[in-house]
């Protein structure tokens, strides 16, 4: 019976995706995936982590339906691989879930064929004949009865004649086979070894080693203290000069602000990588358990704080840039990067305070990155950028807004109606809007997003 | 390792997959002449890909006295992920051109099946001078009862 579900799912896969762009079809596909996983693994589906990640996966699919952006589609794919990986083993780190999820989706069945041949043989012996009967016999009888009823009722005959199966061709069938391959793969999640076992055996805590030597650690502490003291002095001096330069910055010139932000970002990247590497080097092992490491720890915390201030300064510069010259994808990217850096510094601080190892850092940071990705996919950035620039920013580049995705077509059209623009820009906006309307009209129900379903006649008549 | 047998099966599989996908496009009906002619470049590409990207894993693994299944379990996941990524990039960058899509899809499945056929070959061992009696006994046990692994 379970295999029937896979056949139905793969048929739906083709109905949803054959020669279609992304829209509500991805949401329906996500629901089908959740049903397949729950039917094949009812016990695992009840586990707390799996429920949470199923909800996250469904949310990401809803975001695709509502926002219809490339980022939300990417986030949904990542959530899909995470969930499939989680069904292979729910106790592994998220990056191992990704590895298991990707591998299960692309070659799970082939792996089982070699790794567990008895499992595959068992499946084939039981199901193949039964499966054929379950599909062929009902189809044959349904067709016979349709032909019988057709002759008995003109209305029924008319309705049957209207059903169009022209969409079924070899490519459609190939896509159905691909869908079946995908669903049969995810129905039996596999684990990549030895990565999974190794990850399960790794703990987050650091332990005192047998080679613990006071003398050796004393020397290492001296080196660390000297190095961090000098680096703290240096970054402190740099921050003072940076604060002074921000106050005297000419914010009326985009090129000056742009250069400042880019220079700041380069400094930030170098500084943060160095900072985290040095901290990880000194606190990689026994120095965490050395009695006289207090000064080194304080210097480390001070350095982290200084780096946080550096992050804040870059944030201010970028925000000045945005206020003066509007939002762009790159400027949002800088803000996101800054936030990730801040989180990285905080987790490094936690690592030192709670005597954790590097695995902890990697696990927590990837987990947070995943959460941020899902959260960011809830927003349509092109729409947000356009809305902010047209209504709040002091100046902006209208050509840039026109080049963004169709998500801002209505906003731009409304704006062009209310303002007197350069005829060239007006023409570009009209073309963009007309293309957008044409695309919507050509879309089938599988490709529509929420805003297209909800699009009013007023919007279409702009 | 029965390389000729593996290559033969892979060439047939790649040719069938390639032409099924290409012929699925209504406008490009496969002409028998082209199908026969295409078997030469397909054979060359398949042989080169398998000899240079799949066989080295097994040669290296055998040198370390690993069984084919052990080699498969250890390297196949990473190999399949890498080849899938490359093929996906190829398909997207070709803008879903039917010939390139057919090439990459058949390349993905052919290389994967090549791994499976190598892994499923009957176990034969070469013992090094350093192999201990226990190692040899263990390998013989595995050889006699491969499924219990």
C-alpha cells in the first residue's frame, strides 16, 4: 500500500512541475513529502525534532507561495535536505543532516542496493506483483466502466470528452520516473559513513588531556597574554580613529560612503577571522583548565568586545549609506553579514566561557545560519527595497529598481502614475509591468503565488 | 575488477538514456545513423570518465586491502554528491538544452551504476606480505558469506 503512495506522489510530481515555474506547486510538493515521510516513518515523525523541522519546512514552502522569491526557493530546498537528513538520524549536527539529506535524495536507493541488498530483495519480492495488480487492475476496470457509462449518459460523455490528456508525453513520463526515484529515495533515508558515526561520537565539551603540563601552559599563556594585549591596544587605537573619521565623513557623496563601507568590511573580515583563529588556537585544549588563565580570558573578552564595537561602526556606516542612497541587495547583504559576524563573536565568547570545543562552535553557527536563512526567506527583498527607496530614502537609483525582479512591478507602476518621470524610465516601467501581467496570464494554477491569486482587477488595470 | 564488463554495461546504459531523453523532444526524432554513430563518442567519454574518476578509488582501496563494498560505502556518497553538483551546474548553465541535459543526466546515472557494478563484483583478494593470518581468515569469512556484512 505504501508503494501506491509513491506512485501517486510521483504522478503528482509531474502534474505539479512538468514545464512549470515555481508557485503553489512547491507548497503542495512539500505537503506530499511530509506525508511520504510520515507514512514510511511514523515513529520518527512523532519525534520532537522532526516535528519542529517539519513545521520549519512547511513554513519555508508557505514563504515560497507568499513571497515567490529565489531566496525562499533556496531556503525551501535547504529545509527539504535538512528534514530528509533528520529522518536518517535526528541526533546528528545540522551539517551532517544536509550531507545525509542530499545523498539520500540523489542516490539513497542505489546505496541501499549495495549496502543492504537483503532489504531491497525483500521489497521486490513482496511488492512488485502486488504493486502491478494494484495499479493495472483498477485502471483497466475504471476505463471499461467509463466506456460503458459514456454510452448511457450524454452529459457524462460530454464531460469525459472534455478531459484532456495531451500533456502526457515521453518527457512527462520521464519526469514522473524522476519523481518516483526522488520519493523512493527519501522514503528510506540513508546515512553517510563514517561522517555520521563520527559526528555522533563527538561531544561539545573540552576535556583535560593526559599531557597536561603546567610549565608548557605557562609559556603558552605568556605568549597569548602578550599577543592579545598588543592586539587590544592596536584595535582600541583603530576604533578611536574610526569613530573620529565617521564624524567627519562626507555623507553627501555616494562614492566616499561606498569606499568607506567597503574598506570597513575588508578590515572587518580580516580582523574577525584573525580574532576567532587566535582565540581558537589559545583555547583549543588544556589552557582552558590552567589555573592562571584569568588574565588571558579577560583579554580575550576585551578583544571580542572591541570587535563587536568594530561591527557596530560598520553597521553605522552602512546604515548611513542606506539612509542617504537607498537600499540595495548588496547593502542588505552587508547588514546580514554583520549580523552573522556578531553571532560568530558571541558564540566564540560562549565557547571560551563554557569550555566548549570547536565542534560546538561549528554546530551552533551552522544551526543559527539555517534559522537566519529561513527567517530571511519570509521577506520579499526586492519589494522591500523598492518600497523603502520610493517612500523613505533621500535618493535612489530608479534604473536599479527597474532591473529588480517582477515583485516590484505594481509598486513601480503606481509610482510612475503618481509622479512625473523621465519618458525613458516611464517606458521601461510600462514594459516591465506589461511583461509581468503577460507572465501572470500565461501562468497555470501550479505556478501562481499568493499575491497573483489575490491580484485585484485594479492592479491589472493600472 | 572486471573493467571491460563494467565499461560495456555503462556504454549501453549511457547510450540508451541519452537517446531516450533526446528523442523525448518531439522535434528531434533520433535517426538510426546518428544513434549508431554517437556510440563512438559515448564509448570514449564513458570509458575515460570511469577509468579516470571511478576506477582509481577501487585501485587505491584494493591496495589497502579493502573490500569493494567497503570502498563503495566510504567514497560513493561524496562522489555521487560531487557528480550531482557538477551535472546540475552543467544543466542549468546550458539553459536546459535537451542534448546537454541528456548528456549530464546519463553521465550521473551511468557513473553511479558503474560504482554499483564494481561494488557488487564477487570478492577476490590480494594479500600483501604483511597480512596476518587473522586478516586473511576474516577476509575469507567475508568472501564466503558476503550478505552477513
